C-alpha cells in the first residue's frame, strides 16, 4: 500500500494520504488548507486520483483543505454523520465501510474531544491502523473543554471502542506536539499517562483540570471549517 504522512508545522497537524498503489484512487485524512499544494504535488507525482477527503472532526486550530481539494480534484468531501458542516458532500455513519479502490476504512464514532468526532480503522477485517483524529493522541488525548467535548465520552470512546482493536494496530493521530509520528493501541493502553491505570473518574478529573488556553486560530478555524475551509472571516 502507498501511505504518506504530512505535517503542518503551524498547527502540528498530521495528514494522511493513501492508496492501494501508485496510479490508483486515493483518500486523504485531515488535510490542512495551507498545505494543499504539497498534497497535490504528491498526488500528481504518484499519479493518484484523489477521490475522498475526510475530516475526522471540525478542527479548531487550522483551516481544513476539504473544500479546496474538492474544487481542485473533484473529490468527495466526507465527515461523520453528526457534523454541523453542511458543505460536506458525504456523511458517514458509525460502522460504515468506506472503500477507495480496494482500501477499506471503517468509520467509528468516537465522541469526547468533540461531539462529532470519528475515527477510521484501516482494513477493518484485520485492523492495520486507526486514524484517531484528536480523540486519542500519542501518550495523550484531545482536550474536551470546547466544541461540546466531554471527558467521560472521551474515556468511553477510547476504552470501549479504540482499545478493543488489536494491540498491534498502529495509531495515527491528527496531531503531535513532541515529534512522535505514530503509536499503537497496545502502547497507548500501557503507556498513555492519562489512561494506563486510571479510572474513568480520575480521567475526567485530569481532563477537567488541564487549564489550556484556547487555540490561537479557534475563532477563525471553527467557522471556516463549518464551510469546508472556504469562507473568509473578518
Ligand atoms: Fe481537534
């Protein structure tokens, strides 16, 4: 399989592009508007045809490239069924399998970071990887203090859904702030300091006491992303 990970240094966002092989249809997850040219370069050089652009959730820290990629390539824009982004052409339901030229992704509803967050499991019949958005990060987890976040639901999504995947399943999150590029379900089960050996109540207390500042771009990014990244906000 062809698999590429891109990084946006301004927001520490990871974007994933993959296809069964060069020359085939491709899918991209969590693309960043300011990096769209890079993705298009790779897509052209690898002779891919981009058919799906997926956001795991409405991001608060960067503007999505979903709309721009749709306009440039004619790809489908896709989010989970509970998104408020009406610009998206396709809404996936929990459990639905998204097939791209033989590459299968299963949509998994994993609320907590936001109330509309989805994760996507690569090759659900024998899971290889899971794209977790911001629900599960490497040795961390996505904040739950805005966009209808809920630490209890975050705990449930991680423990009852993601942690039921095989331990060797690779974890590819939407962000990392320390330079880690990938993890696995087993690693996070055993070494994630917020999750390993903590109770649901302890996790809720940890998450309710993070005292984080709002993302710099939040006031711009959230309304822009509700329009697939294509409105200018004063
Ligand atoms: Fe987020």
